[in-house]
């Protein structure tokens, strides 16, 4: 006979309650069998929520602190491995970015900025991408988290990796763009390409994922698919249906240009109608999903009509393919919505059903007046996407996938021969050897204070400065348009 214990739940607990003392996690959803539950690793650089772009700037890293508080408040950390990853090194940033640009980001401070203004236009520094206190440290932290997450997937020591501080999809090889300085997504994909023949990138931010598309525009090893608002006066102005890739990468870029006000039903049905055949045609080895939350209704910059449930349904749908999955943040300019959305999606990924009543947490006042996980966000903007326009997009994407199927590619090769040669020839660093021994924790500090918890956890390995991962220049393909 089982003993029923009446554990308190957050939904009816008026005060903050420390779940760590309970030694239990919330029940998993019935649809996830315990023996098949994917391993989830969660990367949150300590203090990454403490940076400030400036008083009137819409990008607020503080939303990451709110998100993390909800994740902990709901107790989802009981179902995941929690990491405080080390910052990326300059050498790692240079795997994609120009050395002079990385050097500029490292040198510039609010104090010396007036002397460096001649570089501002070259690196696109200004109102959108301002210089702020410890800017470079911020970049190193969020990029380091995406790299650590990618390494953990590449060495198969997790099935799903989450970094809400990443997903800065606009940054270019040699310049900042759209609140983004370093493109952690491109860096993470390059890391995955060391062992994965094909990587699928999906972007559900309301803005076009231009930086990632541009980086892999000539590559057939990365399929980029971006769902976004497309209008001449809407940033960044790219992402038309006609942008399909070039040279070897022709047909390996997909764009889904949408209009204001798209609703849950239209978005979800189009997302599934595009992604299901894209995945079965491209057959990716892993998937990177950028979950920009500015596609939610009531965003301060976005003009879509999506609910948190619909945004999360896209995440759930991709998770169900069971491929190694890197989940990243991105845009999102209503902090309380962003935190709710990413906490909900963390629950979806970790297989935890979250009660609608938000848990007590350090920032409870941000979530008034309803204090619910799913507040009404939709229906405020007219839907300018007609059934016919969406059908035209769907047909166009289907047509493009037919071309991709016939394109010369690496599809039949499980491991690209040049990469195998690289792996054999390259002298491994200690860190790489450790990671290949399947411990996957090189340089990353476990932040939950627990030791070996189950069979998925391995001993921690201290990071040695100067002992860096190196990567060949393959994959560093870019094209301006
Ligand atoms: Zn955005």
C-alpha cells in the first residue's frame, strides 16, 4: 500500500517554500514515461541577469533573472542538471567573429568610449547596440553558456540543453546588430558540426534570424528555418521567401515571412506543416531552437498574437522528434511574459506540468495582477495573415523542400570525411579528452550544489585556463547580401 504524503504545492502556498528539502520533484506528465524521459541540462551563467543596456533600452537582461526564479520556484531544477558555465574565451569567440571586432568589444568601456567613436560605425555600435558596463563579460557569459550546452550535446551526455541567455541571432561576423554583439548560436552550431553531419536551426523570434542565416548561407550542413514578421520597415528587413541559400547551400535556407497579428491556430498549424517535412527531408543530426519571446502577444516591440501555450507548443512539437536539442532564448521585451514563457518551456522540455498559479519567488510583484503562468496575451492585434496567404507560404515551402531533397549534399554521409580527418589529426586538449570521456562538464560548474545524483552525472572537471578547444575553419562560411 502506498503512503500518500500531503506535500505542499506552490499553487496554494502563500509564501516561498524551499522545495530542496522535500527531495521530490513534481509529477511528470503522464505522456512522458519515466524510462524514456530525456536528460535535460540547464545552463544559467551566474549574474547574467545583472547587466544593463541602459535605462530606455528595451533589452533587459534582468528577464533572465526572472526566468531563473520561476524555474527554481516551480522546482523544475529537480528534473534537470543545473550548470553555471564558464565564460567563452576570446579564442572561442574568434571561431566565428573577426579578431579586430572581438578586440574592440574587449577594449571598449563607457569610460573610454568617447575615444573609440571612430570605430562605432564600423562595428555598428550606437542606440540599438550601446556600449555598457561589462559588455564584453556579458558576451562571454551568454556565449560560453551556449558553447557549454553544445559541447554537452555533442558528447552525448545530455539529450536536451537549455540556455535562455543565448539566442542572439542578429550578431554578424564583424559587427553588432539588433541588440546582439556575439552570435552564440553560430558558435554553438559550429561546435555541433564537429560531430554532427547536419544541424537544423529553427527560429521563432518575431525578427528574422539573419545573423545565423548569413553565417551558413553557403552551407548544406546547416538548414536554417526562420518564422518572422516580414515588412520593409520592420527590423532587420530580410527573410523573404526568395532567400533560399546559395552555392552548395542553395535550398538549405527557408524563410516563413508573416504579417502582423498571426494567431495561435494559424501559427501552430503552419509551424507543423513546415517543420515536419523539413525534418524528415533534411534528417538533421541535431536541432537548435531559438525561442525569442517577442513573438508573444503584448510584446513591446513585437506585433504577433501568440499565447505562451502556442509558443510552447512549437517547443513541444520539436522535442517530440527526439533528436539532440539545443534550446536558446532570444528577443522578448515584456519581461514578465518572457519569464513566464521560458519557465513554461523549461517545464515542457523537462516533462513537468506546471500549475497555472505562479510560485512564490523573489520577483513575485512583477507578475501581477493575475500571478498566473498563462495570462491573456492575445487578441489585441488584427490578424493580417489570410488563410490564402498562409496556404501560399506552405505550398512554397513544400516546393523548396522538394528541391532540397534533390540537391547534392552530405545527406547520405553520416560523418563528413574531412571532419573525421580533422578529428584524427588534431591534437586534443585535456578538456576535449575529458569531454570525450563522456563527462561533459569540462569547465562548467555545477550550480545546484549536488554531487553525483544519478547515472547521468559524472565527476566535475576543473577548467584549465589556456587549455582551449580548437576547431578548424570549416563551417565558417559567410555571405553578405
Ligand atoms: Zn526579436
